[in-house]
């Protein structure tokens, strides 16, 4: 497969030289919005945005894939055969700063932004891909790429073995170190050389790097490859990782039985604790969708399960025979202390959540049915709807609403900005209205992105 080099067009000049174009100069169309005001916009047919991250100045980084062509405001990007990867950097009003594309038949799994303004992208590729720092080649490999604030390539690398490899998640610690989590063959090289255990099994791997890409430490978790790993950091640089497996889980010198798991690692790479779900039915594996750390150090896990029970420690969930999302709360030492369940059947796809700087929960659900999230019944019950909600740090309902549309809407990812507003990205088919804007996909699939104020009126 042919590689397409990622190219950038930025307001203050080209950061990369391959295929670089300048954004259109349209002074009459300049926004008068101040930073962190609500906004919304859409991108054309064939664009599939699935990741969003908040920058330090109200800016936004989005990532995903597209078919054939896409324009995020800086000129047309052309894809290769199949879906190309895109990365776009928007300012606080949603206007274009940088965008680029690369690869073919590849995936974006995660994006992240550092306090310095540097941003990161991770996922998987098949064949060849180039983020501006040189071509990466391989068969069903994982990739990770870093860019400076202007969009120029800092570094990029691939993880590849004979198995199907992927880098699922990326986070930035308070001191600027980068931590990634992925699944790869036991002989994969994450920077410290291959760590072949003599088996051909896949492993979960958590690895940390300096902001310049120097390898710091890594932890291998044999057989922890059933579902995507998610990783985040607390306010002192400790790392939290979640995942799931049907095998015994090994975490440093600790082991726990099979299940969905969450573990904590010190900022220097020392495993501190790990806990896992328990189920009366071995074949029932809950899915941990995302993990966040509250200001007080509590660990919050967004998950869902389709059947049976999801138990952890003294927390016992009800038996269900339908889909059900939940949030589990653990103390900073790993003790399960609470579980909140939401009566939103997940026929439309998994939920998303984020924590505001004050520890409030922002949540988004894909739903075909109406639901009451604490403020009364919302959702039209027609086609696929997006339901949004805000909860206090204790889990009490603050506000909920529906993303108004006339056909199908889905949410792929959300984040919180510094003011506690929701940043959201997803797909829609038809018309949708939010943040004072009416978006029209012309009855084809399109991507929406925007900032929503979910504060109580």
C-alpha cells in the first residue's frame, strides 16, 4: 500500500513541506466568539471523526478517518485507497489551524494534547503510513505520532509483530511525559527492545516516554488483549490503566482472576495495585470504555455489560438481560466504593464520559429509546439519538438534554475543556441543531463537532 505523508496547513505558515496549502483568507467570515463559547460545525460525507481532545487555550484536536477527500478548513485533503487517517487542530472558536492526512485502511484510536500545546495521535495501520518523520511500514501494526504546537512532526514510531497490533490509548502526565497503552505480540519493541517471553501470545503493554520520545519504562501484561486498553494520569503523574481478559491477569508481581481490570502504576513505572470484576458466569466480560481520575484521586471507570452481573469487591450489580452502562468509583488505593447505573439500553453503541476540572461528570449516550437520567424523560425514541448529561462529583443529576436531530445521530467521543464545557464529536444523517447552529448533512453521513454548555440554566 502507498503511504501518503501527513501534511499541515497552519495560519502562520506551513509546518511541513509535503502537500502543504494555506487556509483560505476570509476576513468577513472570522468569528467574533471569545474563547470557550459554544460552537458547532460539520464536515462532509465520508468523514468519520472518532476522537476529540481539549487543548490548553480552548483549542481542540480531532482525529478519525475519511473516504476520498475531506476539508477541515485548510484546503482539500486527498485519501489513498480506502480510508485515510486525518488529524485536525481547531482554535477555541472551532476554526481551522492545521489538518493533515496519511495512510490507507488505517484507524485512529486516540488523541491527546499536552499543556505545552503539543498533540499526539495513536492507532493502527496496515501497509505504510507517514506522519512527517519518515515512512512506517508493516502488517497490521500499531502507531504513535507526536507533533509540536504548530503541527510539525516531533517523532513517530510503529509497533509490529506477527500478530495484529494496536496502540489503543495515549495520555500526557502533569510533567509532560507521554504514556501509551496497546496490545501487541510478546516480542514487540516499545523502546526497550523485544521482551519475548517464549510464547506467541499477545500482551497488554503500558509504556512511558519523555516529551522528546525517549523511552522511560514499560509494563507487560501477558494475555491482557481481549479488549482495548485505556490509560490516564492523576495529578501527580501516577498512571491508571483499564482493560479486560478471560485469562489470569499478571501485573508486575500481582495476579488477579480473569475479568475487566483496572490497575495503578507509579510515575516511575512501579505497579501499585490492581482489581478486577467478578462474574458468576465466566463467559460474561464487562467492557471498561474509559477511565478518569477525580480531583481527590478517586478513579472513575465508565463501562457497560450486556448480560449477567458486574461485581467488583463489595459492589454487586443487579442481574440484567439487556445492555446497561455504569460508572464504578474506586478510591485512590483501589478500593471499590460505589457504582452508578444508567437505564439507557445501548442499542446505538457504547457511551462516552469525561470529567470537568471540578470533578463533575459529563456523559453522552447513543440511544434508540427515551430515557430519564435524573431530570425527566428525554429522547424522541425515533432512530438513533444522542443523550447528554452532567452530574455532580457525587453522581447527582445537574442537567440533561437531547442532541436535537431529525434522523440518526451518534456520539463517538467527548472531552471537557478548562471551563467544564463538553467537547463532542460524532456522526449524523439529516439535520442536527446544537450550540445555536443548524447543521445539515444533506441526508448523507457526516461528522459533527462542537462545544456545548451543559451548565444549569
